[in-house]
């Protein structure tokens, strides 16, 4: 699987301009101040992060369970081979 590199540290001028325009549009439509819109966005971002942490935890739990099942199958296969070798002796 190929995934393009992400640039987590850089915000372009175009990104910033777009963000400001979006916040101004929301303020205009809702009648809120820019500060209130930014605070609302901050709250939404916190909720998004919380959801990502929970989802990631769920995915991690499922992956660990899957690995555990694989290890169990490998263990049984190794034991079966060992038992087979002992019965042949």
C-alpha cells in the first residue's frame, strides 16, 4: 500500500486564507463573532480528536485480538507437529 507523505508542520498561505474566509463566512451566516466561531471550531476539533482516539483504540483492540488468534493457531500447529513427531518416534 502506498500513501503519500503528509506535511504535518506546514500551513500554506492559501490554507490560511481559505481558513479565514471560512471562519468569516460562518460568522456572517450565524451572527457570531469571529472569536465565537473560533471557539466553536476549537470545541468541534476537540470532539473530533476524542472520536479519533476512541476509534483508534477500538481498531487497536481488534488488531490485538486478531494477532492473538493467529498466535494461538500457530501454537496449535507447532504442538500438532511436535505431537506428530513424537508419535512417529
